[in-house]
């Protein structure tokens, strides 16, 4: 079997022209642009928790990098470099070739260079750290939402959750889901162009990894505000049109994680510019609600004019279950 | 059971005054000193591969951070921040309290702030990424060793390997090893003060994680040189004085990993300054050989004047065995 160093050389070491020193020393050396902050995020994907055994290795490699790139996109920051630590039960060449191919494809698609990492034996575990930069003071955090701001969501949340449910149930109760649903789960596309274009427009932003409501609750908590979502504005149509039961579609949209869509707030005065940004980066944007002054208040406005309170829904790794709405 | 967010809040989130934004958003925001490069290293520790089940959690927390700090020390770089991703089979409060205590103790001892991470359920796996800074162009890489340079090793390599052997064998064939041997294995002390003090003196440097000979081979390969070690100069005495068989002591010293001592080269003209540095940071330094012009040549000078060729020895995770000398 190949050694750790042979594995790294064969599958992971690639030219890193934008790094002063890449793979192959004790540490990588990187030079950030003047007047920029360094932006860092790390994510760990575990077999049996985040993905099932037998998941296509190329998609898994893509996703391993994509989820951290998505975090930088949600800060309106440009990702530039990544490190990757992997624990693998064996050195399966076919698996490694697919996995590394997905890693490099995702890096190249987003202007990221793999500058270091660690390769070891153990239960399958994939940990990426992505570094990038943002002009000092221009990152969009979770803390800037203000009373009256619009609440926006990109793309089509809910697809990954519906694909996962089908994968876990082995059922086809939802009919045959389009391939994009499975791709949303297995090879999510970070909304990088959108995140960068929202710099200076969004007041608060994050990427939806734990579920729209659960992640919205993070913005509300960090910003000290509340929110009213409007049921009629939720992008349910595309899910229902695929044969998904409407109530199940709503649950997937509000509670399902792993789509990595961007959830953000922006002042009403920026509404037309936000819409233009969506068009310019070819990403559907849905305005789904309004920020309220009352901290922690979270409600859904129904078609008949009534409002009902909402509880955050999100996946919790250690409680192991969903908190129902 | 607590949620992921409660775990992070209770055990891992600490004030991060040197970061513009720490734990709790999509990514951390850091500001590097002007005229510095960003230095990054990541390491993954896996239960059953790098440590045995039941290892003291506080020491494990310390080591998780220490091994990456050691990488930065070996670049003559100052560590400043860390992210930590952990996969745990359960949310055991006593274990988490010990582990997090060790993480924070190691961070504080080395001026590092924990600025982000990820917490998930799965087989026990600990992945730290440490980043810091070095004045541009002043990092010490593996590539600068030159013909005639002295070869130096810090402290006492071999202790961790002897402690590990005793742990795995369950034997006490080596007599009762001092507590420092077990501490070298379970809670290694990164040679940070030494690494920083060698900036401008060392021509090439790394930390010994895979074994002195195996890691020396990395310097030789990166620098395009060879090396002659002198048997009589190897710091065997402290091992033998603890009752370890001399041949076993030599094998542990040359082939044992995990001591995180610094192995470095420096010009002969810097010899007295190197010795002064060792004294000033209270770290024993041993001059153990000389760099040779011939690329890839690696030999041991014996007391009788003969030289015998050496093969690199090091632990290989995927071959699973040692290459004997």
C-alpha cells in the first residue's frame, strides 16, 4: 500500500501559484492583499452522520470543499486557499481518484488552491478549512439585521432535505425527484458570486446549512431582532410541481438543511438593487419576509391575514432529532 | 442531550480579543500584521490511530493543538489563532470538560486564540488548524540546508516512542520510564520559543513527528543534499540511563515519531549563536551531524571511523509498519 506521502503526492498536491509555499512543508505560506482581513471557516463531514457509505466519492470531494466556501460566500468574502485533512479506512485508488477529483474541481471552480492538509487512517472523516479575504470592515456578518429590513433567500431551499428523506426512507413517496434535488444534497453549489455581489447591500447574511428557520434564528439572535415570514411568498411551487405533498414541501423548505442557499436581510431601499444582483449572477432570489423590532419574535403570516408563531427547526447532531414546528 | 450550539457555547467559545470576529458566525475575521505572511498548518488525530481509547482527555486536548503549533514553530512563525473541528461519539460532559480544558490551556500557553470550529457526532476525531504569521520572507522551510551545515536536534527524541511501545506492549521491559516519557507522548510541548529564536539562524527546519531519520530525509529531499550523522553525538545517554537497552534506545531516537522536537540545519559560522539560543530558551540542543553535498546520501559515522548507510525510518499510516534500518 502507498505511504501517506505517496498518497498526498499522487492525489492532493497540485501547483499553488497564488501561495508563497503550498503542500510539502510544515505549513503553508500565504500572502493576503493589503487592507484585507483574513476569513476562515472549517467544516467536518463524517460518514454515517453527514453522508452515507457508498456516496459517490467525486461528489463527496466537491461537497467537502463547497460547504466551507459557502461559509465565506455568506460573509461576502473571497475564498483563496484551503487545507484538507482526511481520515480513510483504506487507500482505495478508485475512491481516492474520484474524491480528489471532486476536491480539485470544486477548488478550481471557485478560485481556491489546496495548500496543505493531513492524510491518515481511520473511520472516514473529511475536514476542510477554507481561507480567504475581504476588504477590512466589509464582511457581512449575522449581526446587522435591522427593523424593517427585507428577508431574502436564494435559489430553492428544501431540495436537499427531500433528496435525503428519499435516500433514507428508500421510498419514492414524493414521486421521482429531479436529479437537481440529489445534486443539491450531494454536490451543493456555493452561492459565491451572489455573496460577493451582496457586499454593501446585505445587512446580515448566512448560508443555510441547518435549516432556514433554525439559521434565521441565528441572525435574529445575533442582530437582536425578530422576523415575520409570509407563507404566500415562500418558494414552494417548484417543490410541489415535482409531486411533493405541499405540507411536506413546506417542512423541507423551512426545516431542511444542507442546501447552502444564502439567507440574508437588506434594507427596503436596496430592494431593486438586490433584485438586479440576483439577475446579474443568474440566481433566483425570493423575498420571504420582514425583520421585526421585537427580539426573538418569529412568526408566519398566513394567507387569511392571521399570524402564527414559528419555532426554529434545525438538525441537531447531538440531540439527534428535529424540533418540530 | 445538549445541541451542537450548546456544546460550543459551553466548552469551546472563549473571548478572542485579538480576532476581529471569533466563534459564532459563518467564519472568523482576522487581521494580520502588515509585512507578514499568513502561516497555516492542519493536523488530524484519530482514536485508534494516533491515540488509544481512554487517553486522558485533557492531555488529548493539549496535544490536538500542540502538534499544529509545533508545525508553525518549525517554520519560525508565531501562531496566533486556531480552528478546531471535532467528531465525538457522545456528548460526555466529563470528557468534554477535560478535553476543552486541555485545548484552552495549550492555546493560552502559546498565545493562540480559538476562533472557530465544528462539532459533530461520529467516531472520535480531532482536527485542528493553526494559523499565524511570520515577517515576509523569514520563514524557515525544509529547503535551505547547504553542504557543510551542522545538523541539530532539540531536547530528547525517543521518549514518546518508548512510552508508546510500553503502552502498546503492556510490558515494562524498559523498566519504569519516567513520567516525562509519557508526557512527551501524550502532551508534547511545542518548541515554540526555540523555533522563533532560530529565525535568521537555521537554514532548514522541521518538527519531528514521523521519526528523526524519516523527517531528516524530508529536509534532504527538499534541499537536494545528503547527511552524515555521528553515532557518538546522538543523545542516547538519557534514554539508556533510564534502563532502556542501548540498541532499543537508538531505534527509538532515530525512528520514533511524536516527540515534536525541532530538527534543523545551520551554518557552521552560526554554531556558537545556535548554542546561545538553546541556553537562552532553556532547551538542550544536540549537534548530531553534518550536511553533505551528495543529494540523498544518508550515513552514520561509527566510533571506529567507519560509515554505514542509513535508511529513513518512519511511521507510515497506510503501510502500517516501520521500514527497518
